[in-house]
């Protein structure tokens, strides 16, 4: 029976930790509850800032004994704020974030609180890369558990496709080393299920050769030419090489010094992507998109990998307000192009965007049931990003995001969505069903096996152990 923490004795837990408890009467507490999305305002009973897997075990056993709610905070970047829980204990992994690289075996081991930046800094000296996301302070835990779309996905698959092992703490407080052969059902669930029935303390990834420079694609078209440009994008997608992963962004022209000031903050279409093939190949591969129509600016070129990996970071600062939704679609017909352009033009915040992710490649060739991540045959992913700053603007921006999401249903075969862009999880059970498709029932069985009492449901988008 889950109870509140109003009268509990936290001294017992504090004595068991190598790390420390952060309580509501401390200055640090206020800082720890400020996670990436400034809309999230939750007040845990305590943060258990862990230093070891043994600390995680201690917290799990304590909350089981006391019947207390618990959540796990990796990077704290989840847009729905699932890493924090009111009146419960947060297993705070944000100082448990070291990364080890075995360059010879091309294996990277990241502790549960590691971010994309931590991994990138560790692998760069070895000229290696891991298929991870596109914003540096994203936590690898949430990214992996939700699938993981990023700059290498069409060449090497999702982040979760490149997970080769993990260390986890179960709801019973047992430490397991898992992979394809050990607890394979749980390993399957962690790769894109978005509904972990365990606390993951270490992720083991496959790494690839990935030089010190990359081809960055960055082409800006005026919004008046977006229809023609997106039709060219639609045709390009049919034969796009695996080496290119890219996003078509409907949003504002960035105020970069290389761009004529008359265009700054005006509505536009941006093709942004990364070429993972031979140096210079991105220019040739993207020629069809650059040729039609005339662009405002073409800032593509060979750049240091750090600039690529942190390219979007300035657009998503901690503390701004975010509401993100998503949808997978099978094609990009003319009426869908019209819809996305009009919705982008009508956004209430200049910082918001409608993003069209090019999928396919290696991502799409794996069987839909090979991992919990299911929507591999979709041609495009739609990211609906409502981004703004002021609380007074919450209602308008959330309404815009929900409206675009509702409209995309007309272009989606099964309503499928990316679990890492869930809004606030309003759809409850329907959310995970749409994210997992035919894999939902199997995930439910795995969760029931490893977390039958629902210890870790705070981090889930829904409770699958009814």
C-alpha cells in the first residue's frame, strides 16, 4: 500500500546511503527540483542523491518496507517531468554519471545519470560515437528507454537498438546484469518501452568510428517556398542514403550573424541534418534539397563534431516551458504539407516549431517486435514542440500543441507516437498503446513479472499493472 511521507522517519534511509538525502528545508532542495522543463513544479519528500548501485538498492528496499512512492531521476530532461514525484523519494542519479570507454571493443558504459554531453566528451578522444540524441543535456536513461532518435539513427538505428547490456536494480532490490541472453525479456523491454519496471544504473552501448569533424547540413528556405521545398524533401526521402539523418523544421529563422538581419525570427523552413558517410558526401547527397527552391541561407559545411552535437543546445535552455507531442506518419501528402505549414505559422510562441523527422534506413529495417520500440516502418516522425517562457502563456501554447497533435491523426495509419514526446501523458493507457502498438501486451507482461506491485510506476506514462 503506497502512503504519503508526512510522518516517515528518513534518518533510517540516510544512515544506509553512501550518498546523501536532500530535504525540503535546504537550499539545495529547491535547486534539485528545478528540472529541465520549467513547467514541472513538484515537491518530493526527499532526494536520495546516490553514489553507487548499492545506494539505489538501499532506497528501493526502504520504500518497499515503508510503502512509499518513488521515482528515478536520470538527466531530469523528460518533458513530462516523470523523474519527480510529489511526497515521495526521488532516486537522484544526476551525480552518478561517469562514462567508461573500451575503445578496442568499441563499447561505452554509462552510469544511469549520464547525459549525452557526458558520453560525447568521453568518446571524442577515441574518434568514436554512440547513436544518441540531439540535445546535450538529455539524460541517456530516458532517451534509451523511450527509443532514442538522433543524428546517427538512419545509419545505425535508435539509441536503444545499440544498447548491448545494462545493470539494473529490480523492485525487490536485486541487482541484475542483463543482455540479450540474460533476462532477455527485460532487456527487450528496456529498448524503447518507455515504461521501465526497474531502476537502470548502467547502460552499455555499441560505439562506431566517428571522426573529429562531420558534415552538417543547414539550409534555410523562406516560408513562402516551404510547400515546394517539402515536396522535394518528400521525393528525396524515397531514396535517401542511410548516411543522412535529418529534420525539416518549420519555425523561426535563427538570428545568426551569417544570416541577413531582415530574415531574423521570420517564419521559415530549415533542413538540418548530419552526414555520417565519407567527408564531403553530405553536400552531394543533399543537392536535390538545396537546388529547389532558392534558399535564404546555406550554412552547411564540414564542422567540428562538438558543434554538431551541441547544435540545438541554445534552443532548449533549462527552465523554459515545454510541451511536446508527436506522431508517426506514413507519407507526406500535399494536404499534410499544407497543414503543417499553416500550424507552424499560427504558433503562439516564436520559439515553437513543427519538426518533420526523416525516418527509415537502419531504423526501419529491424523487425517491429525485435525491441519494444515499435514504429519502425513509418516514413516520418512529427515533433510538435511548444516552447515558451512565461507562465501566463501556458494555456495558449498547450492548446496549440494539442491542436496540431489532433490534426496529425488524419495522416497517421495507427495513431502511433514517440513516447519521449508525450505531452504530459494525458492520454493515460491509450498513450502507451499508441507508442508500442503490437508490443504493448508483451511489455505489460514484462512489467507485471519484474514489478508486480508497481513500485516504479511514477516513471511510467501509465500503470500497466492493473
